């Protein structure tokens, strides 16, 4: 399983390692390097695994420095430097440095997970490298181990030309003998990062070996510690949004814009903007200036008036069709987010999957417009589609392209044909195969189209000095592997599953490895299991890799029943956070359900599938008899009987058990409604009828929120109608992979609910996870039934329903702190915007918890999952409660969230209906 997890990065390539190392400190890292050298075992260093050129996969041992080598040893505010382990994440370092008003300058879109060591290895840049430099510009010193085993401390502040190191002496002699080649072919523009950056070794650059190693992709040395430069953000910042007829026209404006010293200039066109709008909704795209191509410019200054004047002059000089200074910080953040999510979204938004084979070429900025026009023409020539965007101020273009890699016959050949012509095109503009991600396996073979034979011979000579046995990241830069070798996608066609389960195969390959699920910081639900364990196998990406290997069938060999697959899926909470937060739309909850269905088809299932997986059925059985709820509550509160019940049901012994309601809550609410109607003698109220859909959990277990919802709807002029017939969404069948049972339940529920939806009657549900089924799983499981979409369009949470009612106003909650735990399915599938708006209007101090509660339906109840469930709880929800204090109101609409709060903190959470009803009565 571990080899499978590390067989690929964020690239097209699959190279299975012989082993994986997770060194816990620098000494262990050194020992691993020594052991690999002694064994003549190739060694590839890996940071976050987000390399999209195949820089972080290798055939020997892959050394993961991100797991443990994460110490920030010091931050020197006076010198503006930090000393860090190679596995320190960029965002973690920047947040630490912010305490003294500093941060690390380069900021790739993967800044929440990319490591400093990996950034140095690839010479990573990001949008603000225009203002703060590339990673190489921010390297001060490196401690490294070369391929010969020599330990070196390379300090840019120290003259190394007189070093007694054999490696450095040989390197200096090589440079002195080739000054003409280096001066004429290297460092011609800022984003020329392909090959080795030999310009740093020139005498006029001070023979700066530390900066030279940036971009060498781990082929020359292993970094054990780094000293990096920190920068201070200017106190004043402004963004300009400029519109042009086309993206190429926007690129033509670079000579007019760059003299104003922007810190960032990002370009894109309507193709990527339309993708964002389709994927994330039109609200994700603020109003843009007129045109079909745009650039976003960032200016900073220490003087606010000078900044405003510079922005005004830039706007006048830009030649744009339309433009504006964006003063609203929220709008500015939304515009930058279009760019940040571009890579992931681009990969899954074309008619065919798009790949990163020609991902980050770069040309001098003054030539970018013509290059973009020729690149579009080349795409058309090869009948390919791409979504270009990028760092226009640096001349760097990102482009995911729909190469037909799974096509029978010539898919890989068509890929090679295009990238060879694209390389010639970039070289004809004086450009670079790579502008920031490195060459890796995708572009190393192409370096000869950019550099002279003499320059290529220099690369080989440098490699011979540092790593004569070619043990460090072999196949990259020098003596490269063919660019069409080890491609992952073509092998998919050989899998039997490609023929029998094509949709599943396509779905699990949506994950491109961009790694948002392994972010060290940031909001969102995804991925709660990884946040709790920090194990790659427990991330969305890790699970996708295991499923991809199951499809491949060479490492994970037992198909749906493979032990590796079930180990990887075991701690998946089915929270659906990835379905929303992952840029590629990976939905691991759906894949887990499918795996369970196929694995247990016509076989005996785990006990919890029959108990908790069918809990709605058991709940209805208990509620149907007036004696059974009392009897079950006695059993569940009697220690010995309770323990036996848990053992039989497959429930962890540490778990508390919810109490059954004494009778159906739905029946009780119906009786109350009829009583109110009889007392008032009133006919249905003027606003009309609304269906109050009471799910199985809300009906069977103790709680007052059903009555609270009914009362609130009546108080606001609506006539709630409670269903006479069962209408179960089949959620627990879905989460346990009993998909045939789920389909049966959903068909029945559709029969019950659709007549109301067809009449335009809104259906307000009492449990958000059940409502979410209609907007996700039901549409897939009953995809041939057009009625499902009508039901999905009619279901509402209470907050969504009340937010649509112009007469409804929230009670005044000023002075109260509300800690809100949205149910994962609600946050991920439906969003939580209505609740957010209404609570904000109440005047309450709102603390929204981003992560999962840890119970996740039946998952946290299963025997053996208790400790993990507590870890997830303690990741976000527990700390939020501790910080808010005991007087805070806890809001949780999800049954499992309320159960977890009661179980772990003996804390009573209110539903939205109970919160509003309680404060409406007392205001």
C-alpha cells in the first residue's frame, strides 16, 4: 500500500518505488542517504508530492521529508532569515514569520502544503515572485548531502571559490572553463528555470552554489536544512482588474504594465472563468471588466497616496478596454481565488480529462502575446483543447491540455508529437520548457531543443561532479527517461474494470494529486481523516491513489476486496468534504460506497452494516410499538445489557447510546398541529402549504426540533404538512455500500415526495444529511428518473426556506456567541450560506467550525473507531468549544453532530429551529 501511495505525484507518471522512508530528523535523513548509497539504490526526495512534472517519483527509495522534518529552527527578524527543515510548509513558515512582520516571498497556489525543500528543489515561484523573487532568489544557505556522500554547508554570504571541498573545487573549475556558454545561454530572463541554473555560478554572481542548487530537482544533493530570506509586505496594497478583447491582447500590455513595478500580474480568459462559474457557481466569479481576457495586477507601497497615484497611472497606461481599482478586499480575494483553483478545475472541466504534460512554459514577457497566439494555433492543429492562464508579468503560462492518453493506438504518440512541437515553439521565442515547476520526467528530454549541445554537456559534467553514480532522482534532467515512458493513463485501458466499470475508473482518476486535501492550514471540511492522522493513506489523494492502483492491478491485486483498498477506506468518514473542496471534484464518499457494494455483493457483510446500516428500519420498528422505546431505553442505560447490545451491534464499547423517543416525533408533531388547528378553528394560512419531511432519525430518537420546526413554520404563516407514508432517503444504506437497498428506499421516497414537488410545494427537511442525498447521491443512483431532479429542486433546509420568506426576520441574538457545527454533508453538498446570512443578521458573534465533528453517522460508532473519532473532534470542534467557553450557544442541525457533542462533552446542542424558536419566545 505504501509503495502504491508514492508511485505517483501530481504528474502523468507512475514509477513504483522499492520503498519509502519517513526520516524523523536530520540524522535519520543522513542515514537513509548513506544506506541508499551503500546499496546503490536510487533515491528521490519528496515534499508535498504536488510536483506536476514527475519530479517526485523514483524507482528506488522515495524519502518523504514532509511527514516529520517540519521544524522551524529559528527566525531572525533583524537579518530577515529563517532556518528550517526541508519539510516545513510554506504557509506554516509564513504564519510563524508574520509574528515579526515577515513572510516567505514565493507563494505557489499550493502554498498550504508545498514544502520549502520542494520549492527549492523545483525553484518554485508563484504569482508574487514578480515582486519577491523565485525560491532561488530567497535561498541564503543550504546544508546538503551530495551523491558522493559529501556533507556541505553552502552559504551565499561566504566565498566558496577557495573551498577545500573536492565537489566545489571541481565545480569552480568547470565554470571557469565555460564562462562564455554560461553567460550567453543562462539567466536570459527570470523564468528560465529549465535545466541547471548555471548563471548563479558566474564570478559576477559570486559563485553562489546554494542558489544554483535551487531548481536542480534533487538530482545533485539532498537538502537537510535550509536558511531562507524573509520579506516584509508593504503596508498598503491595491489590486487592478483590467479587461481586454482576448488573453493575448492582455499579454501584449506587459511592456506598459511592468514599468510600474507590480508584485503580481496574473492573466486568464473567459475559458477559465467559465469553468469556475460552472463548477463553483456564478457567485464565485465577481463582476469582471468588459472583455474576454483579463489581467489582475497587484501593487504595494509604503505610502498610500503614492500607491493610489501609481494605480491611476497604470490604469491609464494599460490600454485596457475596461478596468478598475478593486477596493473591496472580499472581491479581490475572490478574483485571486479564480487563479488559485485554476489548475485543479482545468483538469476536469473539458470534454476529456486534461493533463499537466505541457504545464508551465515561459517566454520573455514582452513576447508573451504572440506566444499565446501561436500556442492556441498549435492546440488547434493537434485537435486539442487547453485552458491557459498564468503569471503574465513573468511570461509564465499554465495550461492543462486534454491529451488523448487513454485512446487506443496513438494516444501517447499524439502526446509526444504535441509537446515536441510545443518545445520548439517556446524555444523559438527564447523561452523555457519550464517556468516554475521544473522539468522532471515531462520535459527533461526536451532540454536539447532549448540548449546547445555544449550546454547539455555542461549539465552532464555537473551531474558527474555531484552524483557520479546517478543515484539521486535518476531519469531527470541528465540522461533523462523518455517523456512518454511510465505514463499512468495509457495503462488504464488494460484493466478489466475499464470495460466493466468505466465510470468508476474515470472518477477515481479525477484526482490529479494537487493535494489540497493535505493542506496544513486553510478552511473547508476536506480532509478530516488526514487532519487527524497526518497519514497519506488517510487523505483523499492517498485513497484515490490506492483505488487507481486497484484499477491498475499490479500492486493492489485483489480488486474490490483488496486489503489495501479497505485499509485506505477504513477511516474515510464519507463526509463528502472532498466533493466540494477538492478542485477536481473527487468524491471519495461515493467511491467508498461503490467499493463496499462491489466487495460485499452476495456476501456476508460486517455486523454494523446490518445494525447501523439499517438503523432507520430498526428505528421505525421500535417506534411502531408503544412498549419498545421504553424497553430499549432501559436496555441501553443498563451497563451489562448495554455492553451486550453494543457487542452484538458492532458498536464501540466507549460509545454512549442515544435514547429513543417515547413514540414517533412525527406523530407527536402532527397531534400538536391538529390541536392548534382545532383550538383556532383556522383554515390553512395564507402563505400556503409546506411539507415537513421528518427523517427516520428525527422521528425515532429523543428531540424537540421537529416540534420546534413545526411551530416556527406556523408562527411565520405557513401550514406544515406531515407525511403519512414513509419516505426514507436511504442514507445509511448508501454509506454502508448497500446501494441496491438505497435505490429501493429512494424510489419509494420519490413516489411519496414528487407529487408535492410537482405542485411547487416546498419540502423542508429536519436532517441536513438526508436533504443532501437528494442533491447528490439520489441524482446519481436514480439518474434515469427525471422526478428526482424535481424533488432535489424542492427540498430545503429550514434556513434556506426562511431565507426565501421576505417576512421572516431573525430574533436579536446580540451578546450571544454561537458556535456552529454545520453537518459535513450540508456544508459540502448544499453549502451553508443561508444559515450564515441569517445568523449574521441576528447580531450574534458567530464562530463557524470548518471541520467534521468526527462521528459522521455510523462511522464513529463502529467498534475500533472511537479513538479516531475523538481525534477528529479535537481537530476543530473541540478547540472551538474550548475557546468559546461554556456560555456559548452550540448549534448543530445534524443528528450525528449533536450525538457526538453529547457523548464527548455532555453538551446539549440546539438545532437552528430550536435556537430561533427559543429566542423568538423570549425576546
